[in-house]
C-alpha cells in the first residue's frame, strides 16, 4: 500500500481547534515534512490549494501558500518522492496549468502530478471575480472533464484545438512536453458525479475516510469508485485520507483527540457551514454535506485514527485490506513530530509496509 502526506500548506493543518498545535505554513515547515517523508520511504506528497480561509479565533486557513510554487520548490530539494500540486480550475486556465506542471516535471522528471480542484466554496472564488454562479454546483465536473482533456492533449501532443462549452483552444501549443508524455492526474470526487469524473479522467481518486478508528467505513465509497471504473474501462485506484492522532498509549491519544474536539473553533466552523449550504443539490456523500457533520467537523470529518503506535499501525493495515484501496494519504496534528513518529514507530509495525519498514532514520534531524 502506498503512503503519502498531505502537506501543511495552510495554517494549523486540518484541525479547526483552539487547542490543537497552531503554526504558520512556512516553506521551511513544508520542506522538512517532505524531506522526512522521503527519508522514511513515503511515496508521495500533495499540497492543497486554498484561496480564502475560514476565519474564526484561529484564523483557520487564512494563511496559505500557493500549491504549484511550493511543489516546484520542493521538487528541487527532494530526489525520489512524487509531488502533486492542486489546480483550482476556476482560477487557472488549463494551458497555464499544463505548462506549470511540465516545469515541475523538468525539475523532478517523472515525479510531478496534479490534483484537480473543482471548487465548492463560492466566496473563495467570488473574491477574485471568477465564481461563475451557483450553476457551477451542477456543472463543475463537466468543466473539469474539459479541463483535463486540454491538459492531456497538450502533454501528449503539444497542441490543442479543443472546443467545448467551457474552454476553446485555438492552436494552443506547449513545449517542452513531459519526458514520457504523461503527468498523473488525481481527483477527490466523493459524490456519484465526482466519482464518475474520476473514473473517466483521473489516475487516482481521494476518498474521505469517516469516523474514529473505523477504517472499514470507506468500503462503500471504494466499492462505488470501483463500479464507476469498471464502467469506464479504466484502472483508477482509491487513496484514502486519514488523520493520525497518536501517543504512547491509546488513553493518551484519546485524551488529545477529545481536547481538540472539545475546543473546536465554532466561528470558523460556522463559516464552513454557510459556504457548503449554498450547494442545495449536493448529495449526502458530497464534500459539501460531509465536512460539516457535527460529530467530526473539527477536522472536516475525515477519517481519524486515534491510538498508540501499535493501534494505528494495525488500523492502517486494515485499510490496506479494503478492496480498491491503492494507498493512504495522511495528515497529523503536528506534522514534523507526526511524520517522525510514523517513520520510526508506526511504519515498522505495519505488515502492509514491510518493504520500507526498515528505512533508516535521518542522520540530521533538521534536514534528512
């Protein structure tokens, strides 16, 4: 099973809590996380794109770096790990995104990829004058399909004359092209429409785990994605997103999780609820509905593994056994300590990572 890390490109990571670690998204932080992840044999690192935060007492995600720029910088200071930049389709024309991705590929040949972000928060794009109106909620994956079509034409052929409802190319050219003519495309569709898009156009799809210490809860979602990929006649694996809250004992880890939950930033969560409520057509599995469910909104309702190092290793092995799961992408409450604990205390206990469990500890703790 592949393992990746979701880089802390926004302040405070993924915990909307007043008692969780508070930190800014500096380049040095992200460089350290990426280099340590590489040193411990992790397979990939991905950075999101966030253009407007949630506010509140913690100023959640009000401070964020830009994904492509960060990815290019990390490409220059790593050697093996795959790196994915997130593309905001409403804010970045496909021809520009295609060229940016090729530039990263030139820095790190064969290691560059993109993650397609269709956009679900209207205020994030309205502030720049690029929100197309609430019809975007119903046609955003049709737009994304055209977007990826243009990307792939430019990467494979160096020219695009695509004519669609959202994008029209007129002899659009790209050179140089990727060394092997291909750059991986990831998606994060949770709804039926989103999964169909991923099955038809992506190389992998992120699935939000759900609940606390319930790794098999994502089985229905991975089965749904597998059904869509069979229909599309393609091979698109699921990458499950989980947060790890760990400590020396199960009791200590559970106490940390309760504290984060009990001190949730309610003002920031209120902003999220207002934004997601705009999508009145969202189905129950969509991002708009799941991120604000009250039982776990403090970390956007992603699946959470809470426990000792042994417990978390066992739960991750259970995830690897879910049909359709190709990998897991991890977030932590504190990222440097989290990657260090994963590399030295969790991964060596995982049966699904035996090929890398003996990866050495970095000699220099400040720069692997």
